[in-house]
């Protein structure tokens, strides 16, 4: 029997509900995954929950606490394999076994090497029937950030840009506010609220002096860390990235050629400094990503100009592209585009996207795809 026919429509509906629960915590569980769980008995949901924040109870525990004694002999639908090791919280497998569940449907195995199928094996060894793979592709998309981070140690990197129909991110005079609609800009802030860090190059800081904050109702305390790639320490000490009203930190990546007095001045302004090895005189972005991963920064949103975008693509650090395309024509030979640098010389060398999704937002188009 084909794999996709193994489960009933009802099974899929319960797992899809668990996926929606897990998605509620986008941007709040790092470095942990997004997980939702549903407990069903006699065709009715008797308990549900989702992992809300690292260090707090996992989805399975929330669901068990809601179900109480009704969990015995019931079925759980969970979007990620239950953990079987001690981390910030106790193993979930032990709680599921104590609750005497009869069945557990798992959307996907946990790619964390500390789990990697061991949770499923523990449940089966305790006599619980476990089925794995229901809504697996949806579960992988939900946790694309976690999967990249836990398997490589590097953050998941999203490159975001907004352009006119003719591919301009600003006019020749440098004006860029606003190319896209209010609805698109709001979606952009939604993306900011879901990542650990937002990264720009020094050119953007000098040209636009951005705040790099989340400006959405109810999201005032969800600013991502602000990262500036500033190879020579040119960030002005009065730049808006040193925002005392934000709870997010500011990190500036420099090279070893940056004068020590500039480094100390930036530290005094409130920034954390990372000295990164250079690549052709500039911060090596691959090495920067490695250091960010060591800091448990699992996702980075690049919102810079053409030069940092080009360097990120050439450096092979970009996982996903998010492009807002506005129905405007700007023109101008000197008006900048989203990708600077030397570019490719042959079409065969062009960066290609796969799994492309196009959504209309007001009058704009949102194009999303993964670097292949």
C-alpha cells in the first residue's frame, strides 16, 4: 500500500490540527523546535498543547496535563518525535509511557542526534503502537529552521528584499521608502518577529540608519538581535541600532584589521563585537554564521542592500529567498538592484530557486523560494 494511503482522513485532520498548534509559537521557541500535540479518545480531542518557549513544558506535557486520566488507552498526534533525553526539561517519552497511551502518530523523526529515532524505539519497547510519517512534509516545513540548525550547527538564513517591477530597491538618489504596500511591510515585520536575528551591512546603516525593530501591535518585545557586518568598524555611535528602548542586543562583526579604539568605542555604545576572519578584506560571512550558531542563534534574516545580498549568495549561506515585488517602474541606470557585486558571467551560473511559492499581498506579489 502506498505510504500516503496508510492513514485515514481523520488521522490527517488531527495531525494538521497539531501542526497549527505548533505554529502558534513561531519565533518564541528557539533554539527548540515548534511542536504541537493532540490527544484523541473515542474520536474526540481530550487534550492538546504546544511548546511555547525554550525551557518550558513540551507540547506532549501540555496535552497530557489537559487530558489527565483520559490519556490512558488514547491516541496522541504529535508533530515531532517525543524527546527521550534530559535537556532543559525531562524526557517526554517517560511521561507518555506513564500515561499509558495506546497509540502515537509522529509526523517526523527528530533530527537531533540525541533523539534520532530513539524516542520512537522507547515508546514501542513499552508496548505503545507508533506510526511515523503522517504529514511529514508539512512538519519539515514547520521546522525548517530547527532542522538546519540542529543538523549543521549553522543558522537558517533568509534573504529578504523588496523591489519594483523593474528590479530596483531604490531610486538613483537613494530613496526607498516605500516601494511596497503597507500590507507587504507588515508581512515583513511578521517575518522579523519569527527570527532570532536580523542582519544588514554597514552600507545600509550609513545610508538608511534603520532601527531593525518589530513594529507590530502586541509584538513590542519581540525584536530580533541586530547584527551589522562592518568590516572596518565604521558604525556611527549614534546609529538607531543602539536602541535603548529595545530588549534586543546589537552585535557588530568586524575583521582583525579594525582599530582597537573603534572596537572599544562600539562596545561602549552597547554593542557586542565579534572579530571574524576576513575574506578578501571583508568579514567572512560563512565564519560569521558558524559563530552565530555557536551562540544558539538558529535563524538570520538578511535585510541589507545589494552588496551584502551578493556576498551572502556568493558565500553560500542563504537558504531561502523572500522577495516582495511591487507594481511600480523606477528606471534609471544608476538605481540599485537587490543583488550587487560582479554578478555571474554565464546564465548557467545563476542562482536558481526551487519550491517557489507566489502569493498576492494587496497590489504586491510575495515570491518565496529555496536556494537550490
